[in-house]
């Protein structure tokens, strides 16, 4: 089972490399476009009201998704901590 996940990560990076070469654009731009597509798919799956962030590790192909939430205290005050994100789903391990 581990090899199937590794193949998917490798395939994801190979696709990014191939598109970058074919279109003569930077690999980072292709990876950003892939992240945006994953974010749109996650919002469609989990609800458009969710602020979801997707990141692809450009070296390993690990893909992580975060749902960003705003924490409100009992008095209605916002208690935002932007330094800590909790993954809602993770693939590629």
C-alpha cells in the first residue's frame, strides 16, 4: 500500500514537471495551479463556506489540506491564531 501512495506523489511531481516543460513555465506556477485546483475540489466536497488551503511539497509531493477557522470567545471577541493550522486531511504519507 505504501508504494501506491509513493507512486501517486511521484506521479504528481512528474506531471508538474511535464506541464512546466511543455508550456515553458516555471514548475512553481504549475504546482500553485495544482494547489488551487485541489482547494476548489475540497471546497466543492466539504462546502464552499469552508476556507480550505492546499499545499504540495515541491520536493516530496506530500499534499496537505487545512481548513482555516475563526475562533470566537464567549463574549464574541475574535481569538485568531494564524500561526497554527490544523490539517483537516492529509495524503501522501
